[in-house]
C-alpha cells in the first residue's frame, strides 16, 4: 500500500536538523553581507572624504537604526566566518559523523552569537 503524501506542504511546520539550519544561515549571512556591501562602502567613503563628512559619519553612526543594521552585519560576518571554518573542517573529513556534526553546528551558533554580543557591546 502506498504511503499517503501530504497535499499541502507547510514549510513553517517542518523541523530542520541543526546542521541544515546552520547551512541555511550561512547562505543567508553571505547574501546579506553581499547585499550590504554598497552601504558599508558608503560608510567608509563618508568617513574618509573630509573632516566635515567625518562629523556627518559620526552623527549617522549614533542613530539606533544604523547601529542595529551594523550589529546584524557583524553577526552575519561572524556567523559566516565560524560556519566557514566548520565547513573547511568538514571538507578535511573532521567531524563528519552525526554527533560531532551536530555539536559543531551548535558551537557555530553559540560562538557566533557570543562574539556578536562581545564585539557589539564593545562597538556600541
């Protein structure tokens, strides 16, 4: 007897394993960093153009929305970096079994969030 398949697949209800979540977040963080590149280059340009533009840069950096965007960008960079190290180790056949793969996924999430809190508090 054939197994009944769902007619309407609700993607919000599917529970992904943690390595899949880290993989998706790695891709999202990479895409986010790429899309935010013009904003970061604008910030760099405005900070180096002239003394008056530097004052404008400091004023823009004090806005809470800009700080929140930069905090999200910081998380994206740190998560992408930590997950990239994890994937390099997986390519070297280190931690490819189920338990170490799950542990390294939790470590990536924990380390990236902890570093975001540390660097975010330092930069805020």
